C-alpha cells in the first residue's frame, strides 16, 4: 500500500452502514493529520439499492476527490464485488465480507482479503456492526491511519441517539484489527500469487 | 483557531451562514441540497434565528426579499428547477438593491432533469436569470473549506454592494465531506443598515422605502444606470485585485502550452489532469475562476499572449466557454470538452482530450 | 383672538400626497381608515406596509411610514420576512383581488395557515383595475369585463372565490371579516374591523384579515353612486358582510 495516498471505494447494501464506515476511515485519516475526502454514492449510482462511497486519505492536498481507479475496494455484498472488482488498480486490494460473499475466481493481480465481518459482528451480538469490523481490518493495512488514535476517537463519532452502541462499535473495530493482525484473512493460491511487491 | 472538523459541504454552508450572522433562512425542499435546510432547521433555533419552510420557492425568495429589506442577513437555497422559480424574486431583490445570499446546488436540466451534479446553470447565474438589466455576484467554491469561506464572503459582498450574491455549487461538493476549519462568529445587528425598513434610528428623509417601480421613464433610466455604475464598481474592484483571494486561482500556467479552464468540482479534476499531463511531458496549466461574475477575464487575456491554446471543461454543453472566448478575444484557439446529464468527466477522458490537442497526429 | 377647534384633520401617519386613484374609488377611503386606526392605536410610527402590484402599487406615497413594494401576489411572503425580522412592528399588506386571490393564492393561504402575525387588507372589487378591467377570480358570474366580454361563464372559468370564507376554515387566523364602505354605517363597521385587526396584531395575537368589498367605477363603467348601488345589489349577496372567524371575540367586546 502506498505510503502517500489511499483511494478507497466502499460498497454494500443500503443499511450496512457503508457511508458511516467511509466516514470512520475519513475521520481516522483526518485525526492522523492527513488530507481526506468522502463522497457518497449520489445520483444514478444509487440505483439498485446499493450504497457506496469514496474516501481518499492522502499526505498531500487532494486534487480530484473522485476515484476512477481505487487502490482498495471494501465490498460488503456480492453486487459490490461484481461492480467494482474490475476497477481496482493492479496491485491493489479487494477486502470483502466473506460472510456474505463466497470464494470465487478473482483477478490474480490484486490482493484479496477475506473478512467474515458479519459473523464476527454476530458473535459480538449485533450484525449491524460488521462495518466497524471492516474499518478495523482496513486500519491494520493502512499506512495513513493510526490505530490508537482511532480507538480514542471512535466513541465521539457515534451519534448521540445511538450512544448505547458505542461500546460494541469499538469492540467490532478492535476485532477487525486483530483478525488481520493474526493474519487469519489469507487463503488459497491467490495469496501467494498476489502478495509479491505489495 | 478551532480544530478541523469533517463536515458535509451542504451543512458547512449552513454553519458558515450562522457564523456570518445570518439568522433567517427561507426555503423549499429539493434534492440535492436538502442537508442545508435540514441543518439550519436544527441550528437556527439554537441561536434564536428563524428557519421557515415556505410553500414554494417563489414564496421563499419573497420572504428573503422581506427579511433583507428589514435589515437582516438572510439566505435561501435550492437546486436548479427551484432556482428558476426564484428568478422573479431575484429580479426584484437586485432591482431594489437588497443584500442576500442564494445557494444553488446545481443539478441536471433542463426541466426536471435529474438530481446528478451539473454545471448547466452558469448562464442563468451569471447573466441575471430574471427579467431586467441586473447582475448578481456569483461565487463558485471547489472544496468544503471554500464553501465555508465563500459563504461568509458572500454575506460580506452582499452587504458591501447591496446586491444578491449567488453561491454556485454542484451536487458533489454539496454531498462531499472534507475537513473544514470554521472561522470565529461575526456579530451582526439588524439596525446597522440605515436604509432598512423598521430601523428605529433617525434616517434621512424620515422613512425608508424598498421598491422597484419607477413609472417615470427618466427615473427608471436613472435607476438602471445607477445599478450599472454599481456593477462597474464591482467589476473594477475585482479587476484591481481587491478580492484576490476570491477571484481566480492559477496553477502551473507560467510555462503552459495548454491552459485548462474549469470551475467547481471540475477544477479539482483538472488539477489531477495537469499533474498527469506534466508526467507525460505535456506542459499543461490550470485557470480556475473562483468568482464567475465578475469573470476573471484579465488573467485569461494575459495568458493568451503566452500559451498556445485553451481547453475549457464543464459539466454542460458549453456555457462558461463563451466568457473564456470573450476574454481570449480570438488571440488563441479555445476548445471545449463537456459531459452533461449528470456525468462527471474522469481525469482519463480529459487527459485524452489534452493529448489529442497537444499531439494532433 | 378667536380660536377654532379642529374637528377633522389628515391622520398623522398619512402624507400630504394627493391620491392618484380615480374619482369615487374606495381605495382613498380605506387608506384613510387605515391611517386613522394606526393613529388611534398609536402605532403609526411603528407600521411597515407592503404594497402589491395593482392600483394600490403606490400606496406607499400616501403614508409616512416604511413600505416595501412587493411582486404580484407575493405581499404575504414579503410581509412574513419583514415581520419575522421585526416582530415589534405593525406589518400589513394591502392587496387587490387579482393579486391576492389569483396569482398570490398560495402566499395568502400559507401566511394565514402559519398564523403570521400580520394584517392583510383585501380590496375585493371583482375586477383587475390597473391592467384595464380584466376578469378577476372574484368577478361575478355573468359580469362583463375586458376578458369576459360575454359575461363570466361559470362553466368556463368557475365561480367567484370567497376568500374570507375559505381562510376562516383554517386553524390559525384569529380574525377574518368582510366589510364594505358603501354606506356611513358600513364604513363605521369597516373602521372598527380594521382597528380590531391592528389591535390584535399590536397584542401579538395572530393573523388578521379584513376583506373590503369595494367598487371600481372606471372599469365597471358606472358612476360612483351607481357603482355603490350595484355593489349593494349584486356583490353583497355573493360576498355577504360579516365576521367569519373571531377566535378572541373582539367583535363583541
């Protein structure tokens, strides 16, 4: 992953907390002193019940906040993989919710990261925090997000109306991070074929 | 200075308006600007202001007219079809020289069009839009930070010139979040305008009148030339650099063989195009009009002597390109590339256009 | 030296500008009643008027206080803006039937429905005056105008709108009344109604509406006397005088 800029497209069903997931990453970048931008799916892209957003975290001021070729796609459901898979930069990363997306023949020029986000969220007691599991997992890969800073900031990002969910959101974030740290995400032949030089 | 906060463009306009001393907002729901009225509906009561959802855009702009004539700092916002409805009121407001700020989060047209981002209201914004000989100042931010800064500047310009000021924003800027540093609040007193209706302070002539009717042809002509003179003052002050930070931004133009011209979100994409073009050995530069009226013609006229060609990029079938051609005055070729209907051109396709122009073979 | 007591004078809140209205027009009478009421309530220096498009577009010439001259039909919206900024002022609109009951229908209905604390004076003379005698929303069925030369056909353009009755169905207005100035008795009632309306506004009670059934001798093609006769015979049966809403019971007090 580039140490200077991370361009991320996040996608999933409406209701999976995609926009909030994007906001968490953008906040994390900002609180780590980076330049950030966040654009929600808007206009024709919203058709079909999927939501997506674009986040850029950068060492330098962001010129275009629009992302045609993302470094990373975080996919929470199957249609999102189908839609954005082809756009990922060669050598980029596809991080997907393996609870809802089965293993399949992916491109062999990208890094695949399988996170059973919905299952982890279920274990924690609330399927809706799968997005924060993904945020935690992404934080482990990111060069521009500081994990400790994020753990501190996360409770402030939970809206006042959902304060009772602050703890479980934080737990989900920590579990996602740990999952990657323990390298449980790797699988199959892809790992070896795509790992080179990334 | 406060810490940076991550906020949506539409909401930042609302907060900046409050910080500028705006306590009155009148509007009517329309996508994609709905976050702005929703924000102010929550925020204005906290500062003893008035948020009122009007029965139509026509009513909203006329409530703005009333509130402005009573001395308040006041704002309305809408998106393209709604701004068409506001043109009647804008003509009166400009004619009566009432300061106010009008936000247009532009969407695709004509007609109902769609809710996707567009720049096809440039002519409407910069040419007046309503009936009669009048002008409105038009500011076009390209980042969330600028949406804050330019909202505050819009209120100041409106009061300074007693004129409506338009903030021309596209749907992407309205929807996007970026870190923003909000300035300190301004205190504003509705009695600081001696001409305002209901101002209790002694005034010249005994009473105040806010009107646009001049049945006497000589009086109307005199009034129209008075407005024209004012617009000349605005143009001159901008041309002389009194509002340098608001007028225009240039990037890598000194040695540019091709100068790209675009405003709003397009200018951000063009900056990426310039960087990519330079990596390919193409000397590209960028001119970004930040204020669309008065248009920063001089910068383009000066560059016409140095560069080889211009490429104007817009999310329209070509509107601002006319102002660029007027500024360049035939000295160098001016080309156009546009996407419309809600499509945002990618840096790749623009780069491709640049390639074709610079290396025609 | 003998001094004489002055028993009749121009209201203080009115200017010395002579009316431009046609001879016999009711506008001058209603203007004067407005001036007298504001004087008597001692709010002449606190009033802000909103003039419409129509014959009374120059209403501001005849009063000494601040005025806004609004676009056609928009006076209630403009008044809303003014009153919200300056709640301590007495804000009123003065509108004709084309202005209020045709192009400005949305604005009047919603200002009334919000209970804007303003006073609306509605001059209903069943015709467009300034533009030259066209059919108004309140033109009587069968009445001939420049744009209904064969008489208003209800099948083609509907029946006259009864604005007071309509606004009285809304929750918020505190006072909705219809008056006329065609006889001395009616004139006295009209003045009482206007004073009630302004007093209610002064006390911050809510939206007040006074419809004045009026004449337009010029466009009706009648002498002022005949016009008042015609008003009594033809208009009042369609637009009955009376108070349609009086939430606080001011008519009785």
